[in-house]
C-alpha cells in the first residue's frame, strides 16, 4: 500500500519546474547529483541514526559521535570519495564532531600559513588522519581581541626550540572544538618572543597527545570545558581547555610562510605579505554564510510544511478548518524567511567566487581588493548568522506549541546553530570592522580614490545623496533599478551621516568609541545592499526551467521589500523614500505573498532535504505529522513503564497523606 502524501495537493499547485529549482539551489547539476547521492547514502545507513540523540547522556552522545565519525571516514575511504563528496557526506551526518575542526580549520591554517616544506611534512599525515588537529586560538580571557592573547612562545637559541607556556589562568586555551578529548595536534596561537622582544601573535604546530596511547604529553593539561546549551546539539563536540607548562617544540614548528625566526633567533618578515592570512579568513567566513543558508532553509522547510498541514479556526458549515499557512499573519512572518534562505544561498555562491578571485590575486601579488573582501565577508558572516539564529526561533514559534517538542527538530537546530553568532568573530565586533572600513572609504572619496567591489556604489555618492525615489504605484516597486537605488542611497546616506558625526571629534578613536552603536546601522545597511544586489545579479543569469526564474524574481522582491518595510525608519529618515512610497512597498509585499503561497511547499522541496537530515516530524516529507507524533511519544523512556519509577517513594505518600512519615 502506497504511503499517503498529505502535501500532494500543495505540490500540484506549484507553478515551476521543481527539478530545475533543485539544481539552482544546489548551484549546478553536478553538485545537485553529488549532494543527492551523499544525502541518501547517509540516510540509508543505520549507524547514522539520530532520532535518539537528545536523550543520550553526554558520555553516550560523545561515544556515538566518535562512532559516526569513524564510520564516515571508513565510508569515505572505502568508496574513494572526492573531497567534495567527503565534505557533503560529513555535513549530512549532521552531528558536530572533531572532524569539523580538523578539515575546516587545522588543515586550512597549515595550507594558508605554512611554508611549502611545512605543508609537505604535515598535510599528508593530516589528509590521511594519521594525526588529528584543531585550532587553538581563543583563550579563557580573550576571544575577539586576538592581539590580547597571553600564551607565550619564547625562542631558546641554545636548543633551537620554542617554549610554549600558559603564564596565567586566563591564558588557558578555552573553546577549541576537538581539543577536549580527541586532537593529537593543534595549531596554537601564542605571542612570539625572541631576545626579550614581543613580536605579536603567531601560529605554532604543537603535539598534544601521544600517538601510541593518546595520553597528554609532558607539560600538557587538557580536557573538556563541560556541557553547553541544549540537549544533544553542540554537546557532541569536545570543546576543550588547554594549558602549557614550559612545553618545548622544534623551531620549524612555527608556521613560517609570513614570518620566520632564524637559527640565531632573529625575527624576519618574509617576502610574502601578512595579508595572506586574510585568504583563510575569507574561506572560513564564506563557508559560514553558506551554512547559514542551509540552517535557515531547514527551519523554513519545517515551518512551511507544518503550516500547510496544521489547520485552526475558520470552519464553514462543518467543513475543514483553515490551513495555518493561509493566514496573512503567518505568511508575513514565514515568507520573508523563505526568501532570505534563497538570498543567503546566492550571496554564499558569490562569496565562493570572491574567495577564488582573492586567491588568484594574492598569487599575483595583487592586494588591492583584500581590505574590501575582508570587510565584506566579516559583514556578511555577521548579518547572515544573526538573521538565521533569530529566524530558527521564529520558525519554532510559527509551529505553535508542537514546535517546542524536541522531535520538531527546531530546538536542537537552534541550540546547535547559535554559537555561530560568536565564533569566528563576535557579530557586533565584525559589524564595527565593516563600519570602520566604510568610514575610511567615505573619507577617501574626496581624494579621487575609487572604491572597489561591494563599495563601488559609493563612487556615485553625489548622485545618491540627491536622487529621489520614482515610485508612484505599488507595481513600481517591482523594478530592479528602483529597488537597488533605494538600498544604495540609504547605505551611502547613513555612512556619510556617520562620517560627518565622527568629523566633529578631535580624536577619531574617541569618536568611534562614542558613536559605535550608531555605526552599526550603516554597516547593516551596506550588508543588506550586498545581499539584495547579488540576488538581482543572479536574476540576470540564464536560468532554465519553466517558471523557475519567475519564482526567484518573486522571492527577490519579497526579500527586498520586506527589508524596506522592516527598516522603514531608515529609508524615510534619510529621505530615500517617502512615507507614502513605504506604504506602497507594503501593499506590493502583500500581493507578493499571495504569489508565493501556491508555491511555498514546492519551494522548500527544492532544498532536497531527506527526512533523516531534516530530523523533524513536523517537517516530514509526507506531512503525516499527527500519527508520527503520537507514535514517537510512546518511544520516550518515561513510557517504558505505566507506573513511574518513584511512585511508591514520592507520589503515593502524597496521595495517601503519609508525607510526614515517608522516608524521602
């Protein structure tokens, strides 16, 4: 008997070619085919089950993680998977593990900062996982302020070694994933000291544990920092603490691509510029933006499918109640998040191109675009992760009471995602870096220095300061040129207004500190402009498939007009648009929601998530939510017995009025 599809009617409403939309979401047909194959490979393997994860103890959860990581590596080697296939398989296992840091931070750090000789020595072992590495930068006392790190690496010219030491409690390394129980090696960031002189923070490859019995080496104190937010979630990761007691390593284990220490102890800057380290940063942040689109898509998929199944109120003459997704209040909260998932996906695609472009320029000793690329990726990392974290919680609320159930998938998704708002750069600190770059760009406009990349629009500042929005009807808001100019004008005007305020301070740093809260606003406006412009650029491409481009145009307009509605105060206060034009934008937004509605379920189907990966009863593909919720309830350990453990000791004495004589 064929299983019922409760979403069948919704899927029949779709006005576009679903298979082609899946390819657009994946980025290419090849990526789609690999992604689909890896997702199904993981979903069909019982070792990778995760439905019981939130009920496991910390020790059992961690052992389960080790088992999955080992099994994944076995599958990768047995099937001789490519790097892309291996990365996708690990992502579909969907359980934070030490391997995330080994492949995502340890190896890129050696590739980015190690000399050719160091790469030849360490990378083959790392690629074969003969050593397992992590990235030990953050300390108990310092996170965002990397220059404030306290761990020291003092060169001893007599032995040709560095002595790595933790001089204070706050210098303890704290948080590195994979460090607590697994990593054999780490790239450790410490203050380089030669001849009594401090040369700032540099990276060193340090062995932490024996490759024979896994015990910490002499002088190493290492362990796990303890339970974190949520059940399951990021508790599968062994975030660690680490202290060094005068640990010695050979001089050639300092990562020396950018700077070296000679045998005599002389500190030397190499011909390779320090900006090279930005390349690794751009890569990591590009990955985080892509991950944001995926996490947001998961939450939106769950909320959209469940909103189509759930019915409340509105029954006419005993007929069915109204689908929750048909309520305008639900649409106005849900559909902008759906549009954001697609918007973040496309800006993530563009960041992959940017990383390639930056890498090629670095190899050709062209560093002209680096400051802009650094600011752009910092801002997009901040904006997309903040929006996604808030959106996952909003999707939980969009699912009503059932969204609070662990098996809705949303509580664990939220718990596992929110650390992204602080790791790899605190989001507020990153926005301030963007603001600083924008203020510098504005200050150079008068000197004739032409802004590059995502700040190129500032070259037209004179026009953008004076232009008036030409919207007369709601339909005018569908013109890409009008949308783009409104966002450009808002960003320029907010940046220039802040620059003028800063100019009133005799000391620019005092001004920056005093106005830091205000400076966040132009940074956010600039980042939102980037996302809108990249979505519009995507629509300029040749997009095959019936109705696909039309749906993307609708989503792009929803994304842009929702931002105008949300930040109406900015647009009106800077005179970019009038209050009446703002009202017309909102009117057009309501019309767009009506166009999204028949396509909503198919638009989340395009993400091509398996039920295993989604991990949600509310978001299951067939929509058979209520039966599955009922069946799942009986699997809870509390339901193993009809009468609970503790009845005789605690419940019965209360009921029988024997509480005073009970032995509690």
